[in-house]
């Protein structure tokens, strides 16, 4: 049985004070949803703060991106090894904002996935189609291409320690959510693709849904067979909302 995971991507929001308060509230609420794995992805400058607050608890944390090189003259960049030093378990790769705003190609994303998993991090590989691609009936083709780029470079075995996140671009930050059925169809497509390559990995890999997840829609989304939790943006910035989503994810509650 796959455990539900709720991950908060804070993007470039907040201050140290906000990070401290949000993490503190989430830590205090964890006993309410013992069956849910919870992770937060703060901006890089607050990772050390997360480490100091959450180390030894079951709250996990990760970074929003990494440089694919292990070290070197790359001013301003952060490597996977450094993220491991900060106690990160996860790192997002291929978030649509990285792809569209920072020009990361499928090949760039595959390099980052490779670097992350080589450094001992679990990459959270984000895939998803734009509105135009969905309307043209190209959703499966697009997410398959995005996953294939990583498979070609890294192979299926590396997905044993990885997470997939389906985030339709048209649903990110727009208030529009894929219906549970629309999301489930893409998740099932992704899982069956992985399962054809490796039955065990296909069965165990967690596939998160992202795009306007809120406390009011989380339970319906996470009730779908192949939706194993959420990657939450806007609603992860308010403790009340994020904790509400975690409660909605709990089958014990
Ligand atoms: P929203 O939840 O704000 O739509 O953001 C989703 C997202 O991009 C998470 O990575």
C-alpha cells in the first residue's frame, strides 16, 4: 500500500519568520495525520532553518531545484551534495516554472534528476501539459516525452527512489483544478508506463497531483486509485490550509 504524501512547495515566498511559524504549526499538527507523509519545500535560504526545526521529527523537507554539477565555478548555484548536507530528502526537478521561466529543457531536467539521485536525494519529477496541449489532445504525449527524457538518461531503476508529480500547467496557481477523474486518467497512464518497464516500481512509485489543491478538493483527488497525494503551492503558505489538506489526506482521521 502506498502511503499518501502531502508536499508544500512554498516557491519564492515568505521570510525566515514565516518559515519558522509555518513549520512550527505543521510540526505541532503532525500527530493528527500519522498515516500521511508530509514534506515542505521552502526557498533555499530557509533550508537550514527547516533542518534545525524539523530534524528528528517525521516532517521532511526538500529543495525546489538544484544545479546538475557536483561542484565548480557556477556562481549562485546549489548542488545536490549541498542539499544533502542541509538534510534534504527530496528535490523538485522539472517544475513547470523551471521549464517555462528558466528555460529548462527535457534534457536539462534529466540531468538534474540524474544529479539529484546520484547525490542521494529523491527527485520529485514534475510533468504536465499546457492548456493548448490538453485542448489539442496531446496530454499523454507530452507527459510521456517528459518522463522518457529521464528514463533514457537514468533508466527505470532510479525511479525506485523517486516521486512523480503530475501538475497540469493550466491548473497551477489558477484556481482551476483537474477533476479527480481527469487527474486519475493521467496518473493511471503514467503508472502503467512505469509498470511496463518494471512491475514493482510501477506499483510502488508515488504519483502526486499538483495544481490548485485545496482542503476542499484534496480528499476527492486523493481518493483516486493512482493519486498518492499532492504537491501544493498557494495553499501550502497558510498553516490552516495546508494542515487542512493533510487532514483530508488522512484515512485514519
Ligand atoms: P498551486 O497549488 O498554487 O496551484 O501550485 C501548484 C504547484 O505548482 C506546486 O508545485
